[in-house]
């Protein structure tokens, strides 16, 4: 049996932590909190993260005028990209810290009037049914121990024919779970959900799957880059915190190198 309240509180506590926020702002590029797309491997983390968002948007066929809901918006990088594309957008996130940061950047970039951001839980989306052309969720379902509910909620709020574009860090089909659990411990999340599991949950909610794309090379490159970022001082992180995060990142590198941790994006459509 899942405990959604506990999952929600744990995820909020993780992203509200000051050191975690500094790590994502300083080492992850400050706009996004998800794996990047690396054409050459030389791209900075922030640039690659934006490229992955663009890739997901293109795969989903999202375009000017679409109403799009980001159900775990983080620092709001995806919202800003969608707003510039001409979409009507709203973002929710369980972390007050992330929502505050998103609002600050929205204001700095002159997009406050075009983007709504609120604290919210993707287990219970504050939206009427049949409202959105697209729902996006990037690397956040991992934080839920009631993942089927996230899929059923996304299905509920989408218009018929609407698209759910989601990506996540996943467990490899033949993984050594002890290595995955060691890496996931810093996040406080459960290991074991695979690419096939995410497809099954989407179908059980009523979706038709149109695109599944595993990108193991990108998550390997991403964590190698994060490890390199942590070899020197990071403004806002003391030596002990830096060492702790670096140790965790090394566990991710080891699991990714063996394919025990992977990454994939999916496009699922609500039937007309």
C-alpha cells in the first residue's frame, strides 16, 4: 500500500533543502532539473537540459496556442520554453522553493504575465477534467510510490486526443537492485520501475503509447559531467556537503555504466 502523503512530504523536503537547491542551481544549470540531450558530449549541462526539453516538446507535437500543464515544473525552464513557443502554460510543483525560484526567473525574463506557477501535487491535480492539450512531467514520477495515480490524473485532465509527454530515470530490466538503491538513496525514492512498467501504467490509465525512447548514453554523460562539476569548489556548498553529493553521484555513475539505471521519454495519447 502506498503512502501518498509521505511521498509528497519527502519529495517536498528534498527539493526545499537549501543545499539541494544550490546544487541544482550551480551544477545543473539553474533552469531545469532533468537529464540533458548530448549531441557531442561537449555541451554544458544547462544547454543539454534545454535541448532535451525541446526534444520532448517536438516528439509530443506541442505547438503555438496549445494549453500545456507541467505537473512537476521545478525551476520552470520548460514553462518558459513553452511560453516563448506561444503556448498557454501552467506549472505546479510540490516544492515551494522550486515554485519561488521559477517565479523569480519568470519575472527576470519578463514572462510573469504569461506563466502561472503554483504549489501542487500530481497525485491530485487542481484542474477540471478534459482541460489541457498536453501534460508534461519530466523526471518526477520517480518520487511517487503511487505512480499509477499520476498517470490516471494526467489522463483525467487531458482533452480527448491530448498528449502526455513524460520522461524519467528508470531501473534497467536486468538491474542489480542493490546498486540502484544505493544511488537512489539520496533522493529517498524506490528502485525497480522499468521502461515496460511505465508503459503498462500508461495503458492501464487509458493511454495509447506512440513513442518510447531510451537514451542511456545521455544519462551516463550527464552524471559524468555532474561528477566533474563537483571536483572543485561549488559556491554555496561546504566541503562536507560537497563530498556527500559527490559520493552519491559516483554511485549513479557506477549504476549507469552497467545499464542498471537508465533514462527514457514517452509520448502517450488520450484517445479521441
